[in-house]
C-alpha cells in the first residue's frame, strides 16, 4: 500500500499549495479512483478485466474535466512547433493512463523499483515544466518526487 502513502502526501501538499480549480479537482478524482483500486487489489486481488475497466474509468474522469492530450510537439523539427491532434487526443489520453498505470504496476515487484522510476520521471517532468514555464505542473511533479522519495527513504 505504498501508493496510498504517496497519494496522501501528494493530496495534502496539493490542497495547501495549489489553486483548486476544476482541472485540479478532476486530476485528484482520477487519481483517487486509481488509488482505491490499488487498495482493493492489495486486499483481495482483482481480475485483470476489472482493473482495466477501473483504469479506463479513471481516464474518463480526466476527460470529463477536460484533461486530455491536445497537442504534440516535435522538438527536433523547430522551436515551439506544436500540432493539434483533435479527437485522437482522447484516445491517446485513455491509452496513456492505462499504459502508465499498468507499467508502474508491473515493475512494482522489486522493492523500490517503481518508486525510483517514479522519482526519476517526476524530476524529469519537473525540469521540463520549468523550461516550458508550466509552474502548476512543476509544483505537482516536484511534490510527487518528494512524496515518492520520502516513501523510499
């Protein structure tokens, strides 16, 4: 239940440091859905189809709050080159949430591997957020890195 400890610390920091707008609420609700599934799965293992449906539902919560991938960038083609991907972003968002959730779940077999991977990914996203001046994302990613680091130590 390490995910629960990381979730609670991120939730507390988010509530007290970030502006609670509709998108933040949607993100926290989607995360809550995944955490509840993880708790239930730790107590009584869930069937793979059930896990998949919960993960898709969590992704749909994000979509309901207008949190989805809207553009992609091709950094080596030119500076600030963004392409709107339209409705494909909805499918890509669901695949991303389900894929990342399962990837983290699969590497959770070794002590510290999933958490260490999460720390590295969070710090990388923190740096990218600072470079692109997305300060809300920067705060969220460094909070996740700190919460994960606190759990590992």
